[in-house]
């Protein structure tokens, strides 16, 4: 829990205002933050977009992108993060999608999750970071670890952005 409190301090210190786009984690990222007092200063909104239709309707993910790439892909999660950011006054978005298990989805193994972090820059442009990670354990453990990963990697991605500037 101290890690999340440190993250909230980081968000406040850097004036980062967050929105999320969660598929497999289904709101767990927002729930992790909301357990802590003061999270409302850093949190605008959270989208739970489990179905492809919700990804299209709420985040503007194109059918072409969904047809070209698997739902568990960095291309789709990047579009989710961009869509969440575009529909919000937030200046940072975190997105998740993946296969929590216990069964694989086609050739995608359980525990495979994709993450994206989108930052709105001062000039209005967006900078995106993404990665694919593999987690082990039962479905509950995978989802818990994935939600924490999505949040706790945010300062690293932000630091990368600052280093590029």
C-alpha cells in the first residue's frame, strides 16, 4: 500500500491527472487508487471496456485495428490509452488488455497482458509507451499484479518522457 501512496504523491507533485482504459483488469487500477485518501485530486475517470464493441464505442478504437491485430496487442492497448486521453481533461492515461486465464485465447497464453501509458504534452500532442508482460499464478493473482504493474510503472514512463525533453 505504501507504493500506491508514493505513486499518489508522485502524481500530485508532477500535476498528473489520470484516466484509465481497462479491459481485463476491469476497474482494478482505479480501485487501487481509490482506496487511498486524496486520490480524487489525481483521478479523472476510469473506463471499463471489456468488449470490442465498448472499445470502439467509448474509446474510438477502429474496427480496422481490431481486425488487423489481436485484442491482446500493443497496437490495441495504445489505441485504448489514446482514446481515453482524448475523451478526458486528464494529461495521462493507463490502459490494460490481455488474457488473465485460466485458459489461453487462441495462441495467447494465460497471463499475457499488454499495457500502455499515454501522456498529453504541453503542445497538445500525445506521447505513448507500451509493453507486453507475462504474469503467472491463478486469474486473481494475475489481475492483481497486472493492475499494480500498470500503476506503478507510470512514474518510470513519465521519467522517460522527461528525459526525452
